[in-house]
C-alpha cells in the first residue's frame, strides 16, 4: 500500500497513490481510526468558462488603453497576466475550480492522490545566471551581425520536465472515497475545510456529511489574537517556529506547474500537518468544557455556511449593469463639480493631488485648509476619517467623500461582482475566524460593508418562484447588555416591550415615553449605541450637531438612569484583568493582555474591547444558534438560508409557503424566548429584493 511513514514532525518518504485498490485500503485504514484530515489542490481552467471571456476582454482593453504606445509583445504579456488572474480566481472558486490532487491523513498515515497533474519529473533542472557567467546557447542576446553575444549577463533557463506519470481519474477516486465523505460517524478535518468540502461537493452533487472540524477554527478558539491563521503560521505557532516547507517552499499557488515529485511531497505535507495540528488542538480543547462548547457551535454553524455558500444568492444582472452606468454618471458629475475648485488635471484618486489641493496655501493653488491628522510619515492625512472631520470647511470636501463612496460601490459591488457571478448567483464566503469577538465576517464580497440604505441591496433578489424572507433581531446587543447588567430600567423597557430608544430618551429628558419627540428619540438612540460601543459625549456631539456641553449632559443623564450598566462594565473589566480574558454567553473567550498595560491609551482601548467582546460576541452566539436551529427546524422544506449579516438572516422561501414558514423561522431564531430575564424579539419581512424587505 502506498503511504507515508511519519517520524516526529518530519516526513520520511512521499509517494503517490496510483491504483484504486490503494484508495480502497485508505478507506479501511481511516475507518479504523474514526477521523481523517483531507486537503485538495485545485486550478482554474479558463477554457471551461466562456462566460468570463467578455470580462477578460474588457479588462485587457482597459489596461492597454492606459499604456503609452504598447508593443505587440507588451499587449500579449498584459493579456497573459489578466488571464492568469482569472485562472487564480477560478482556482479559488469551489463551484468552478478543478480538483487535481487530494491529500488524506490519519493516525500514522498520509496519502497523496494525483488526478491529472500535468508536469512530470525534472529532466533538466532550472538554471539561473546571476550575471557572472555567459548564458547557455539559446539564451544569449543576438548581436546586429547575427552572432550570439558572449557577454556575462543574468538569465533564467527553465527546467525541463518529462511527461506526467499515469494517474487515476477523478470519478474513480471520488467514488472510491465516497464511504469516507458520506459516513456520519467519521470526523472530517481540514484547514479551511469549508473550501475543500465545497470543492469536492460538485463531484458528488452534494456536500459531504458532517461532522467537520477546521484547524483555523480550533486555533481561533484557543487564541483569537494571531496575526495569521494560515497553515504555515499555525505550524510555526504550535511547533516552536518549525518551518515545515523549508525544502520546496509553499507551493499551493503554483502547484500545477511544479514537478510531480515536488507536488507529491507538498500534498503529503499539507494533509499530514493538518492532521497533526487537529490532534494537538483537539486534545487541548477536550479539557476545556467552555471552549469545547464554542467549538461544537462553530462546527455546526460551519456546515450551515457550506450550504449557504453553495446555494448562493440571485443577483439581478440587468439591474447590476444599469447601476454601473448610473454610478459612472454620478462620478462624472462629481468630477465636473470638482473642476470648479481643483486645478486642471486633478486626480481625486491621487493622495498627493488631494494633499496639495486641500492643504497648500491659496496662493499656491490650494484651499489652505488645516490638516486634522498626519500619516505615519508625517504627511497630512486625506483618509475618510480626516475628510469627514473637514466637512463644512469647503464644498469640495463633500465632493471628495462622494467620489470615494461612489467609486468604492462601483469597483466593489459592480465591477467586482460581475466576474464572480456564476449562473446568475453570487456565492460569498462567510468566515468564522476573522473577527476577535467570534462574529461572522464575509468576503468576495464583504456584505457587512454594504450600507443598509444603499441601492446595492436591491441587486440581491429572490429566484423565480421564491420570495426573500429577511429576519433580524431587534436591538440584540442592547438586550445582551440588559441580560448581563440586570439594569432595572433597561430590563423594564425590554420586559414590557417598549421602544428602547424612546425609553432611554424618556428617562434622559424626564418625561413620559409617549411624549418623546422624534428628535429626542434619535438622541436616545445615539446614547444607547455610543455607550454600548464605548463612545463618549464628544462623539455624540459630532454625530448629532449638539454642543459638547449638551452632549455631555445627555451622556451623564444616561448613566444616571442606567446605573447598572456602569457597574457591570466595571465588573467585566475587573474580571478581564483577573483572568486575562472575558467570556460570551457560549463561553467563548476574548483574551486582552493590554488590560494590565501601563500605557493608558492601550489599557483604555482594551477596556472598551472587553465590554464590546462580551456584547458583540454574545450577540454572535445568539445568531449562530439561530442558524443552527433554522437548519434543523426547516429540514425538508424549500426554505434556503442565503446570507447572514450581523444580526440579520436572509432566506429564500417559495412564494406560496412564506406565510406558513415565517412563524417557524422566527421561532427558530428565538422570538419571544426569555434569555437571562430578557425576551428576544425578531422582526421579519418578505419582498422580491433585499432592499425592499428591509423597507429601504
């Protein structure tokens, strides 16, 4: 049987699996252990995705148009570079990539199974000249007289490879591995396992069965403060800075171009180290009951996210193109407006142009404004925060902010979305390890950053025959604060189902809640959220236009009326200092060593983070539990969860079933459930697109 023996942390040999009998033996070995790690290698094959041709052509023409007199060679290189970017994009798209290696590891064994590696063994190694030698024939410059130059110059002679060895095909391999991936009794481990499981799901027509464990998630639960959760970094972190890839380097991005033996070693390494990390971290977590609960919760949510990502959300392609034109027109109008103030040739994307325009003296063609802060290099800052603070100083400031916002919407949610659409759907990624509090984040695109009142939300629509159901928690984080603090006034407002913002305003202004004006309610809302996130009266003054004295009075009154919050926050910080961490509802920890820092600024920030971690992390716990409950409750129905953003869940339900499914949906989210004395409240709406469902 082709396998790899392991000695400590090093691999002794690396061979490839070449027969179906060997694959069947892998299944027998793994079933005897009860768990296994797996890792796939994938590539993008442009020829199989003609839908991208139009985008490649457009990107290439746009790039070439910016070049000065490009030669045919430069144009060709530009085309190849753009095609390479699209291949990389496809390789990272689980629904469109091509899996051509799979590595499997379990106790005492690892295997590398090739399924179409196109490079053989090295016949002639790569040769690189550093300028001290004459290049070999064929790599020398040709002189005007037709002779080869014998000058010593730098050169690179690529390696020569033999033909690839015979390999198993995908259908054979995945069919033989079916007993592993669809056995509910086997734990399936991966590093970013969601990507690997989704990548192989297209060959089965279904996702492999849970349970899953992800080494990134295990490490994040053990330590959420690492700068990177890459496999290489986790190995170094857990094994005393060991460099597992010292021999060949990290080959993942170029694996389809390296020799067969180098690829084989690499696949073994990835699978084996994933298994070893899992064993080490799982053993640690088994002894930590609270952390084990967090692991089980995140692992259950992970499977829900896999289903959501494979499902995707429908996008109105026609509206997307129209919106792109509208944003282009808006940007042209902004440029026209800026031309009234800025010098000829001004580029609103250029930091140097903006610095000169805003801060140079008027006699030098600038506006003569005073910078509000500086960059690390001492130059005047022109970032969004700085420009926002300059609002009202000159009309050009609003135009520059408008340009930045519009361009971001255009590049991220129009130009950026087009190539990512697959069969009319967008398949964003949801991440469980990228926020310190345990809150979900998303990427490709980042849905959390879409403004609630943005026209971008109207692009996301229900598929034919369905409607979108959008449910979210009412003031979930304020309710969490009430759960922990037991503040009497806040508890009373929630228990009696009153508006928390109007209730806060009524207490601040000492008047009956029914007499609170809309303006006063907004001030109550501002005070609620500022105190929840550690803001002070200065920020309240900035966002409301109040004087600082007036804002300070409101914040002081707020803390007088909700005095339980102050006591609770002090308790959180005290506990954090004592134990080195604070805890959420599920027991997830947020470790904050700076709570004991002698630096006042670092300590104050850590204190704000401590309170925020308990509030935001506990709200995330509630939302994760809701997703698990919805998945369990609505099994067998045609309700499909599509998106989760903060405290909001978007699902698609058949048009003729939403009325019967909505009560079950909100019940699964916990509507009416009393948690630590505070009732949860869920609002739910249906509409054709995401924006309409939110009433925006």
